[in-house]
């Protein structure tokens, strides 16, 4: 059973001190990467820069795609494998992200992109063999220091915006928004004021369903669901609305008078977590309204996590961090029985 008293117990909170500190330092890591990154060589590509297509691989490549797709003037592909597709050539731009200091597969991908004459942007650890092997006249290297794929991806997105391939990022604003989440979700904040603790309490012993309507909110929902699964050891599903409908329809009804200790029941109740990034897309708004109405009809608890300020990257980062804080506190509340 979920023990909410552990969320206010200073000694119990020590069990999640390391993950909470890591989350709290997200803004600082972004500032470190921003100060470290040298994007001057991107200016040599021209403004605007128009490759035939952009292909990205590595951690957070799908995030880059989610941010760029609505505004990128050329086709964009997030490639799940290291080997490049056959069509990549001199007219294309290859983006490679890695948090490893030594990765033969990544080095091979970079060498293949250079051999084919493509422009290459590489985000990799400072002074690593990957950075040394990637150096060349057609390669722009963004050296990283923190090992945080999200921070590195945001710096890459900022670089792409400077050459006309994506929207403005405003890295400092994103870092400040991350800091604000860290302050609000601090272990020193009580249940009454802490959105991370409140999210964990809302989920408790339930089966979480996570939905984000926009492309970026959907990306955040998958990351949050992964964290919830790891935190609880229980299923957590992130999916499109049509895939969540049968799960909501099959949800077990709640008994408001049941005692979880004296009246144990088989199966889990369900909570729908909606990640709301203030999208004004009519399809997203209509789908959200229908999903909430269905949840109400089937006695499914709903928790809306929202952030409506800033640009797309800021809203994504805030929604993701709030969900990750919720997962950390969920693991704490369940740790007595895991």
C-alpha cells in the first residue's frame, strides 16, 4: 500500500535524496551545457540553412523531431539505428547525439556520414574519443559535460534554430522554468503545495494511464510512464486516446467506503494523468474533452498536469520534470512494501 506519511518524513525522504537532487539540478545542467557549447561554426552553414533532409540518431532524437516537425522547412527523420539509411548524401544534415565517451557504433555512423559528404552535427562528451574521431571540416561538434541527454538536446535545438531549421528555444528561460519546478517540488514543500507529492498521492496504488494530446506532450507522456513503471514495479501506460479508451472502459469502479486493509480487492483502480501543454489544436481539445468525459463516466480519477507558459521546449521540460518528480515520490511512498 502507498504510505503518504513517508512523503513528509525527513528520514524517509533520504531514500530518494539522490534522484531528487538530480532532478533539481536539471536547470543547472542546461546552463552548464549552454555555457560549454560553441555554436559559432553553425553560422558557416548559412542562415537560413536548407539541407534536403535532416536525420538524427541517439538519445532524445525523437524529442528533436517532435520540436522541429511543425516548423522545420525540410523533412526530418529520427533514426533508431546507428547505420544511416541508403539515401543520405551530400545534400543532407546528420545529427548524432551520444552521452558515451566511447561508442564504436556512433563513430562508425559519423564516419559514414562524412564519407557520403553530408553535413554533420555531433553532441558528445568533451574530450572523448567520439569527439576526436568526429573532428573534421564538415563536422560541428557540440561538446557536453553533464551527461544529460535532455540538456544536450536543448542545446542542439538552439543551434538548429539559429540556422533556420527550428523555432527559438530561449535556453535560459527553459532553465529558469526547470528551476521553478525544482523549487515547487522540493522535499521541503508539504503535500498541500508540492505538485510532485500531490501527483504521487493521486496515483497511490492505482494503475496510471498517461495521455498527452500534442506531439510534445505525447513524447513527455511516454517518458513519464517509463518513470512510473520503474518507480512502482507496476504497469503504467502511455498511449493515444483510442488505445486508452478500452482500458478506461474496463476500469474497476471505486468503493468510497472500502478499507484497503480490511477489504482487499483484486485488481487496481485507474487514474488518468493528462499532460496539458496548452495546445490550441482543435483535434487535441476535442479529444481531451472526450477522454475526460469518458473517465468521469467510468469512475476513473483524473489528474491534470499542466504548464501553459513559454515555448514548446519549456512546456515539454516542465511537464516532464513534474511527472518525474511524481514518480520519485511514488517510489518513496511504495518503498515500504516493494
